[in-house]
């Protein structure tokens, strides 16, 4: 059940869609907020979002896996050679997913139980070790290879999110890819290790409505 609560920093109404989504960036003052049983508390201040040319934006709607969704949050991550977006999706049935966007490619990922990860690579990552790009592993009968493995840092965020992404938060991120569009992401931080599984998608597949309007870029016919 959604509830609107006043931002303790500026007083503006802030919409929280469910208790399962405790973190929210105020749309008016960019304060990072955390909701709990005792109310809403300030967790910090987000940095200004850097300019990028993504066609995705908060409020975009679409469909995936037979269900409708809305983009309700974003985290901007950086590494030594660039940055990318991870968009947080809320589906009509209450489930969630992430849409990773980097260099024009999109990965639709859902969190999976850790026991589905290959024990060798999971033990290596969870214990603080690193993995080598190109290494092949098997997950649920799917063969994948390590596409990249890198240390990443949270630049900033917006909207509603399932955890508190304070600017400067650091992760060790490993992406694995299959030969038929499968993809897996394993992420390690101070709280533990998480596993996300999914596939590469195109914007057209997601039947988007409400793409960002950008000067010099015509909205695709599939999103009109």
C-alpha cells in the first residue's frame, strides 16, 4: 500500500509505494530518505545527476514477462572507464526487477536465491576474492562466461529503491553472459553477496511508453 509522507528536510510530500521499498530520494530537495516503523529519517544527500543520453526515465512504463511495469528508481554507478544506469522496475503484481543500461545495451535482471550460484565462483566472490574475465561457469544448466569483473562506486540515485544507495557506496560487480542472451550479475558489498539473473533485452521488446524526449532524437515508432 502506498503512502505519502512529508520529507523531514523540505516538507514536500514523498510517495512510498510499499514497506518493501524503504529508500526514497525526495524529488524536490534530493535528500535521501529511509522509511521505518518510526517514520521517515534523513540518510544523507544525493549528488546531482550527471547528464546522460538515456531514453529511459522515471515514470516510463512497459511490459516484460507478460506483466506491466513502471520505472520508479535509478542508481548511477561508475568505474574507472565509465558509468552506467541501473533502473528499478515495479511490476503490476508487486514484484521488482532491475534494468541495467550500458553503452546502448539493456539487461533485465531479477534477484535470485544465492544457492543457485555456482559454488566455486560464489565462494570466491563472497570471500573477498576476484574472478578473471573469460572464465566459464554453469548456472542452472546454463553455460556462461565472465564478461567483466570490477570495483564500482555509487555516484547518485533518484526515485524509490529497495536499499539505501549512499553516494560513495562501493561494490565488487561481476557480470556473466551466455551465448543465447542470458546474463547474470553477482555483487558484493559490506553487507554480503547478491545474485541477479535475467537476459539481454531491447527497448522495443519492453513496449515502452513515456521515453525521455531529447533534442535531436526522434521517439521510435514502437514507443509512440
